[in-house]
């Protein structure tokens, strides 16, 4: 199945690199595409458990789904993720 998740705190290509690398590493996830302009992540997954894993990974990186709590901690994590993505 394919889905698109709209996320918060997505700012640039560094963020995109970090998200693509980390989400692609999850088993049964493929064809990860990040759209910075739309603040979205599109990917293929096999089970609802895989979908939940992606949402949890995005949250842990500082990119919660739209409508979810966006704490100061999440915002700070997204800046760190962004910087790491720019270095790789």
C-alpha cells in the first residue's frame, strides 16, 4: 500500500535526507519520497504495523504528524536531524 503523511518541522533538504535514510531503513518500507514544499512523506508499506513504525520513527526524529503535539523537544530534535542530514 502507498500512503502520504503530512508532518511538522520539515524545513529543508537536510531534513529530507535524514527522513529518507531513517524511514527507508525500516523493514517492509520502500519508495520513500519527501516533499519539502508540502511537508509530506510518501512511501509504500505492507502492514498497519509498518505504518505505525514509520509514524513513531518520524516522531522520534522530531517530525510529528500534522495534528499531533509539536513540543519544544520535537522542534529541537528536528533541528538536530536537519543538521545531521546536511552533513551526510
